């Protein structure tokens, strides 16, 4: 069971998400707008936040920025669930630190899969106090600046397509860079490369 905060200004969507998460044995919290969501996040420290972008007052982008600037909430996994699905919108959300970006309409199972994946990745990162503010330290592993930048995002749980959107390159190009990264690090895959990155970016907490 995980404590999950839903921030959504449409009552029907908000209530449906609460009901679905309850059926999945999670503990949902709900807020009708960004300001209420920010206050609830700071008070309750949820294990994951599911948030709309377009909301009155404080929108989803402003909310995420505030959360990432606060050390008490900076590491909470954050998923956007929004109708704003243009490539530029996705890039903005990811650059602000979103862990995932789901575009409405979306299948319920896709939402649940995204939630479970982010909760699992958060557990894997427990024990590391990594600093993701700059890829520069990863260049010490013998990586180019572009490779270091890609590994920085991969270490935060981003998929190839997500990294491509953020860096404005194709997913195929990201994959090719990752193959070079694995060779240089002497590892076999994504998980091992992520662990090497976390070792460089921070020490066990």
C-alpha cells in the first residue's frame, strides 16, 4: 500500500482515480488545485504524486517546480496526467523533474503500470542521496558530455523515448549512445549503468 496524492481540478476524474487506487489497496489523497496539492504534499509526504497540468491558480508545472526546490519533497516520484500532449509540453514537464508524463485519454491499466514502475524505482534508489543537478561528474567515468547527460536522465528512471524528448533527439539515438555507455563502463545493461551513476552522483545515505 502506498500513499498517493492526486491533484486534479476535474471532480469526476479526481473521484474516479481515488476509487481506482482504493481498489488497488493504495491510500489515495486528493486535492482540487495546485495550491491545495502543494500544501497537502508538504504535510503528508506522499510516496507518489499524480497531477494534472492545467489547473487554476498554481498549475502543474509551478507545483512541480515548488516541490523540487523543497528538500522535503524533492524526491517524491511525480507523474503528470494531462490532456496537454504536445512534444513541447512533455519536454517542459520532464525538464522540471517529472518522472512520467501520461496524456489523456489514457487507459487505467497504463496509469496503474506507471505508478507501480515509479514506486519500484523509488525503492531501488532508497539509500542513495544522489545529486542530479549536473551531468559533469559522470564525465569522470570516461563518458562524453552527451553520454553523461543521457546517463544522468537514465539514472533518474527515464525511458529512451523520454530522454529523447528532453534532449530533442530520437529514441534510436539515445539507444545508440547507451550502447557506447555500457561498453565504456564495462556493464551489461541499464540497471548496472544506473548503479554506477548513483555511486558517482552521491554516497549512500
